[in-house]
């Protein structure tokens, strides 16, 4: 009798004869992780709540325990990549992570290197996702593109001539911090967050806008949902809800304005959009592209492409694993 087929999440290392690469994506809401083979195929993946509310120390201990567990299960792991939202220096120090307030000057690279002898890389999560798209995804055919990830937060990466543009402080590409509304009252605690595009395109901000918008739309079926978040906005739109269509057009317009600014500045005409919010109906990205065509410099407007990422929700851990495979250092 043949042995039963094991699920991807149940695969054991005993069936592998080649090297494996671990990638971890630490998000403000969820922690996702997976293992790739040498060709970039996912052989194992899982996700669970980040539990950021339990504090930094809890998260670091949990991360260490997770990696140890995976090493024992998959002893052929040859490198470890970790993606973190926010500004990450070359030595793996997390300078700041706006959606995880305790993450300030956290020497994550050093912390992991002191425990594990494998090559390790710690990188901005959007850079990880962009690398996945560049190597294996929607960016394979392009020399240069802007990558934007839309989730709890809004991140971005600039890929120029097949390299990630890092900037003077390893923080280039922070698309979520393009100033969208300069007339917002200054947030005195975190002035750098005042009027930025993340405050309009983050998942919670889209939900808040939708909740406010439908107050004057009593016929919208969004009122029947638990909350008008991007997932339910999509569901309502697919059922013909016009209020949901207008919300998608609004957030698409905001995205398009932000991309117009970035494209005009960088002279790049391709944008790849990832993250959970990117799974919204085509109307969302179509509106963004139409906005760019209306507002961008002519040479950008006539050739602009706004594409959905190939990997969307999994790109963070895929990219971090690939980066560690290609560039990780002990």
C-alpha cells in the first residue's frame, strides 16, 4: 500500500536532498514564514498572529523559538531571512517600525547571529517582497519598477536596473510616507505621520473611510457586514454594491496620486502592487492607472503600467528567503 500523501504543512525534511532556505515576514498583525528549495519553490509555510501587543521581548523570544523548531524539523536549512516593516539598517538593526511602536533601535540581526550560526539577513519587508517579484514574480521582465505593498501599513521599494535602491540610510522607497495631505493638523507625537499616504491607504484607514462614507448610503449592503474592511468591500462590490465601487475608486485615486508623485520623481513607469489590499477588484488598480494617465508627465502617462504582484500575501517570506540565500552573511 502506498504511503499517504502529506500536506505541504506536514512535509518533513527527510524527503529533501538539496539545501533549503527559511524566510520570515514579521508584520504588525501576522507573522508568516516558509521554506524554499533551491529553485524558489515553497515546500512549507505557515502563519499566525504576531501578538505584537505582548511586547518586544515576547516577540523576540517567540521568533528564536520558532527558528529553533524549524531547524530541528528541517536540518537542511542553510540561511535565514527576516523581513520587518520599517527602516532597517545594513547591520540588521531595526531603526523604527511605525506600526510596532516598541521596535526602535532593535539589533535584530545581532540578536539572531548570536543564537544561530547560519547566514542571516534582516531587511525591510517591502524590499523583501520586491525582491521576490523581481526574481520570480511580476517584475521578472522589467529593468526598473516601483513596488508598493498595501496591508496594515503601506510600504514601498524602488528597483532600479535590477537592484534595490537603498538610499543614504538604507530607507529609500518609503512610499507610505509620501505626504498626501499637507493640511492635516500636525501630529505632535509623531509628526512624520501627518498627512502621509499610509494614513489613507492602510487597511484600517480604508475601513475607517468606508465606515464614514456609508453613513450617507443607507442602501449599501456594507451595513450588513461586521465591518466595512477591504475584504468585505470587495465582497459587496462583487454583489453589485455601488457604494463599494465608489470606495474602491477613492482608494484607487489616492494610490494613483501617490504613484504619480513617485513616477515623476524617479522616471519609472511601472508599478507593482502587492499586499493583502492589492487583492481588491480590478477597478482599484484600473482607477490608479487612470489617475496616473491624467496627472503624470506625458512620457510617464503614455506608457504607465500598474500591475498586481504575483505573490501578494506570501511575497515577504519568499523574498526574505531569497535574499538570505543570495546575500546572507554570518
